C-alpha cells in the first residue's frame, strides 16, 4: 500500500499541484476521491475528520495529515528530497513564488476559470476584473521566465509545481495565452518530463460541472 494518500478531485488545480509532484517524482500514491461538487467538503463529518478548513487537497502520510497545497509541496520536498531548495536563499525564493501563486497567479485565474470556463457565466464585470488581474499575474511570471528555464535555479522545484496547478487546465478563460510565450515554453518543458500526465488523466472524478 502506498505511503502517501491524497484526497483530491480532477477539477482542482490545487490538487493537481500535489498529484503532479508524485507523477514527476515517480512516487506511488493513493488517490482518495473527494466529491467536492456534491458538497462533501462542507459536511460536518469531513471538517471533523479530514480538514476543518473544508478544502482539498489533503495529504495523509502515516500519522501526518496536511492541507493547503503549498504546505503539502514543502512537506513532500522535505521528506522525499525531491524538487526542494538546495540553500536557505533558494528556500526563501521558492516560498516567495508559492505565496505569489496562492495570492495572485492561481487565485484570480482559478476563479476566472470556474466562472467563465466551467459555469459558463459569459462576460460580466466580475469576469472582466478577474481576467485583468489574472493577466497581470501572468505577465509577471512570463517576464520572470523570459531568460530562465524554471522559476528558481536551473531545475524544477516546488515553486514550478505550485504555479503549474492551473496552467494545464483546458477550459477557456478568454485569455490569449500566446501573449505569454515564456510561460508556454515553460509548460512545454514540464509536460515533456518523464511521468507528466494531464490533470484529467491523473486525478479522479468528473471533469465538468
């Protein structure tokens, strides 16, 4: 039986960040489907036994149970020795980009994708706001990647895996991704790595609302 269990579902880019770590690291893991669309994470039982924050992913490793994708990635880098920092300075830089991802790069894009790509909201003032903020965050990352292979150092780290959570999701967001060529090249580098799989092939559950 695998040492790692991940509570996850296919539509979640935050879950994909962790699943992708396992795939690229070549680590066996057990996927436990979370019926997020059915309201499982909002139940009293879920919040008492799995995660009081009512969110996925949740990692179980022995007696350790961790939520929040950035913290999970940091933990996995520590216990597996893969995709982590090699110096204290690198660790700070990795955490800087993970926090930026959680606060801006993923947050705006993921909400835009949910409303526009999955709920089919059409154009609304909220969608326009989210798209502008997502494009601003994309521009920052694209500029950072313009003259480098990966986000930190010269190798894949958990900073890349955090930022990669939603960029492989196929739903339309109304964003012209050709405007961000460095991100496109970075995506190609990641998807050409041994073990890479599309999120809908890697995680369980429905792929539409």
